[in-house]
C-alpha cells in the first residue's frame, strides 16, 4: 500500500495549498511589482514577506500555466508567518477565475501523487 503524507501549516488559509512547478512558475503582478508565488490554493497564495505589508488589500494579476485568461482582482494580506512569508486571501473572484484556480490545484496535486508513486 502506498502512503502519502500531508503536512499542514497554520497559515489562516483553509484550502489545500500546492507549490507551483519550478520549471513553470506562477508570476504575479502586485502593486506594480513582479513576484513569484510560493504556493497557491483555491482561496489565496503565499508570497515572500518583503513584497506586501500585513493588514492591507492589494490589486493583483497572475497567469496560471493551465489557465486561458489572466486572473485579476484583490487580495487581503493576513500576516507574515514564522518564515517571513505573507499569506494572501483572494477577495470576490469571479466564478470562472475560481474554477481556473481549482483546475490548476487539482493538476498539481495529481502531478505530486504521480511523482511520489514513481519514486517508490
């Protein structure tokens, strides 16, 4: 039987988070700056802490590798975690945008499971 271990952190985000493929990163534009998304979930993403300030709302746009259209809107920055990373929550995304994020997260989950199986 194959076992899959899942680790969670207390980030304030309640959805399953995936790490983008390093060969196909998610590039985000926020406040006129470009940044790399460290992880993404159906309800938000994590950024390096030096890009945004906790407790603020920021406009953003990003292109998902699996998406046909850019996702744009606002995020609320919750706080920095112990490692200095900022947790951001999406605010009122359109249903098509939410579906696009769900599709990306599912694809990355499947890739991670496939990778675990081939390593054993």
